[in-house]
C-alpha cells in the first residue's frame, strides 16, 4: 500500500504523520508492504524515520541523468543519498501538467532501476480515451514503452500502477471489475513481453480515489496487488485503515 502525498506537508507535518503511522505498521511487517512517497523537501526526514522500520520511503519524481546542468531537477543517486528506496515515475499529473512523455517516463524507470531504486510506474487513460474505446491502446503503449527500455531481470523490481486519470482525486473510483479487467490485461501483456515468470512476479497496483470504504473490494480482485493512494493517504489514520484493508485481503487469501 503506497501513500502519495503529492505537493503536501511541511517537514513538521511529515514528522508528525510518520510518528503516528510507524508504531502501527510494525505489526503488519511481512503481510503488507507499506511505502510513503513524500515531497523532496521532507524526504530526508521521512527516510530517516523509516530507517529501521518496515516502511519504504520514496520520491515522487526523478530525472534520468545523474548530475549536470539540469536546474531544478533531482537525480536517482540524490534520492538514494537521502535514504529513500523508491520513486514514482510517470504519475499522470507529471504527464498531463509537466508534459512527460512515454519516452521520458521509460528512461526515468530504467535509471531508477540502475540506481537501485524501486520505480512505481503509473499508467492510465483519460475519460475521453475510455469513452472513445481507446483505453487499452493508451495503457498498453505506456507499458510497452517502459518494457522496451528495461530488461526483464531488472524488470522484476518494477511495480506498475494502473491509475485511470478520470478516477484520480475525483471520488469516482473504477469499479473493482474495471480495475481487475485493466490490471489483468496489463499482466497478460507483460507475460507476452517478458514471460510468465516475470508477469507472475511483478506487482501491479490500482490507484484512483481509493478510500477506506472501497479498498477491500478492490484489493480482493485477483490481479490487484495493492494500491497507490493520494487523498486518503494524507491522514495517517485513514492511510492505516487502507493498510489494514489490504492486510484483511492477504489473510483471506
Ligand atoms: C494518485 O495521485 O496517485 C491518486 C491515486 O490520487 P487519489 O487517491 O486522490 O485519487
């Protein structure tokens, strides 16, 4: 279960949140993997607090070069240097607002892997694309672009997140069946591109208005391995409810 704080929280707020969350997740170790994707400004504080805890600290973006004249950018080695172990790549807000392309997203995912960071690669379609019947064209193209840039052995460490753009921050969640349909198809495509072992091992999350009242149904879907959560992750109590929902599904098998 992954929390994406987006552009929220000052350092003090981040520390208070983690102080609330960390004692609770101790109990879930080995059952649910928990990650918190914080803004760069509080990532060091979050990473330090998770040092000896079963929570992965992550960044929300990176640049694919390691250093140089790229004003305002942050590289994979810089993220590792902060003590973080993961990074979100190609979130739809990065693609839609900041013009990231399938090509830059793929390069970022590959660079993250090379630097030992776990990339969570986001894919998903707009409402217009879905209504026009183009959902799979869009999503499969995004997945293919990433898989062409990385090779399969490293690729085991990639996590994909299917996040339909119309469901992000709107309260309009995909139905559990739609989430399963898209994620099942992504897994099928990964099997075709990288083989059965890879497709079976890779984790694929759903993201888009997950809340404590709908998480269990979504997590219960066969191909859904977890959730990437924005709004409902901003409060430590609400995020922990989602961790518990995922844990319930793990227990039910
Ligand atoms: C997200 O930003 O990745 C996300 C899924 O947001 P929300 O849960 O608010 O829809």
